[in-house]
C-alpha cells in the first residue's frame, strides 16, 4: 500500500469511527421513529368488516358513451360502479356538516322520465339515503345526481325511471384526516 493511502486511512478512519459512535449513541437516546411521526391507520382486513355483497359492474355501456369496465346497466338505466366509495381528505365527495357523506353520481336514462333514487343501509341501522337530482338534463340520456349517505357501511341504491329500475350494492368508507 502506498504511503499516501496509509496516511489517508490513518487520518480518516478515526473520524469515521467517532461519527459512527456518536450517531449510534444519538440514535439510542432518540425516541423510536414510530413515536414521532404520524402513521396511517392500519388497513381493515376483510375479516374485520361485515360482509357486503358489493355489485360488480357488468360492463353494459350507455348509448353514445365509450365502453368502460366500470359501467353497469340493464338496457334502461346505467351508472358507474367501483368496489367502494371512499371519502378522504382531498378526494372526491365531501363530508356535510351533519356528518353525512355526499358524492356526485352519474346516471344514464334509456327510457323517458324523471329519475328518482332511494337507498338503504344493509349492515346496520341508518336513516335512508338522500339524493339530489338537479333539473335541466331533459327526460332521457345523462342525468347527474348527488348521493348522500348518512353513515358509512354497506348500502343498496336503486335508481328508477317509470317502471325501469337499476339496483346496486356498494360499500361506503370514510378515511379520517391524519393530525
């Protein structure tokens, strides 16, 4: 080994050891990282949640729309489904002052008439679902709406136009903001 390399190692090695020993003592005296940083709540396993027979979208696409695996319909009414409706800070939907959970919801009508929406919680007591259905969309085709779930849980939702109806089941979850 060359003399310059030996001198460098002899000069630097003690410094590295001092830094290493100091860092080890500092880390040992510090509280564990998990005590000082916020963490996400643990995920809820399927075993911990009551069963909810969530409707899987059937891929039936409303006339004039691009095909999507999330579409669900029966030839008279259509909507878009996902495995769960999740309300989280900064996400879609909003939490109303009374704690209810509101989400915009699309519908398509293949039959003429006014859309009505009703719903009930399947896995526990709760007031019925409320819906906001604005005017101005005509009596056939696309219809925007707002679904208002009074609580989290497993919900059955039914849209109706005249004699036609479409029912689906979804899970509604709320993720609290981390403080």
